[in-house]
C-alpha cells in the first residue's frame, strides 16, 4: 500500500514534467536514475557478489515486461483519453488471476475473485467518463497491451520472489527497462541536452523513490502475498492519484468516482481479510 501511495502521488508531478520533455526520454532518465540507485545500494551492501545467471535471466525478462508496460501506456496516451487509459490499464487486476492460474498454478480463492470484480467495477467508475462514453481508437489497443505487460510483471515477480535476492532482482529489472527506454528515446531522436533543473529534480525523485526503491519493495514483499492480492492492492493507485490531484491541483471527484474508490478499497479488504478470517 505504501508503494501505491508513492505511485499515486507522482501523477501530478509526471503530468507537469511531460509537458516540458518527451515522454520516452523522461522514462529513460527516470529508469536510469532508479537503476543507478539500486546498483549503488547493491554495491555498498555487497549483494552483487551473489548475483546468479538465473537472477540475471529472470530480472532481464521482468525488466522487459516493466518497460513494455510504461512504454505502451505512454504511447497509447497520445491516441486515447486519460479516462480510457486509466480503466484499461487497471484491467491488469483482472488479467493477473488468469495468468497466475496458468503460469503459477495458483487457484485464487472465491473471495479473491469477488475482490477482483469489485475492484474492476471500482476502476471503471473512478476513471471512465460517462458524458461522452468510450471512444474507440488505436490508443486503446496499445494501453490494453500495457495492462497485459503489468500483469505479466506482477506474475513474474511472484514466480521469483521466493528464491531471488530482492535488491539484485529489482536492480537488474530496472536496469534493463532503463536501457530499453534509452534505446527507444535514441531511435526517436530525443535529446537529453537542455532539460531544466525542474525536470532533473522530478526525475531524481521519481527514479530513486517511485522506481528504484518502490520496485525493490514490491519484489521483497511479494514473498508474503500472492500475485492476485498484489494486483488488488495496486488498484489503490488511482485512488491515491485522485486524492493528490484534489489536494495539489484542485481536481474533484464526481459521485461515481467516490463510489468507485469505495469499491476498490472494498475489493482489496475482501480479498485480503475474509479468507484469513474464515481460516481462523
């Protein structure tokens, strides 16, 4: 939940930054700073010495999924509305149980499915704009790929969390995502020169806290929770984003938005608490 709080708080900052710099370049700088932070921590603590080929291979694969999620979301936002993108990205909470069933052979509990449905409905109410309805456009397909990529990343982290070193795995993951972002930015001809101090400061915060440390925490704590529950907790991100948007930018939720936020929280609580209460 603390990770989703950090991610939710970054929406206002990212919104301001991408008005000044190309999105893919910004992602490259953000992930580069995140990778450098984690690499330094691993070096200082001596954790690099235990790096295995298995961790390197899985970290690279997970990094590709992470990069694909951010890249497809950024590209898709150029062709679709923020409301559509927010809901379609949130579909990862529905995709994770399916992937976990086939990839991890984890059969979610009936309460987990109830939580998924509740959170999915909540995401729709929170992010969809009902005045003009859904607009079909090519960006929706790109963002759907983003939701699938994030779902894959969550399931892959669940696959390795029990045996990998969280710091090393996060460092390799973020490093590969950063390298891919840098390659795409270079191919698009986006230049680092001329970035303002505000952009560098924002990228530093996002890279260190919202990318490096947040992903390291995700890898570490997924040892004690399932991929499905992780996805459900991550649905709190748009709730926190709405709260910070109201606080910092004066944005206000409509009635359906408040109902959606309540359904998201209810879905998480149902999936996390009720199975444990029944076992007791």
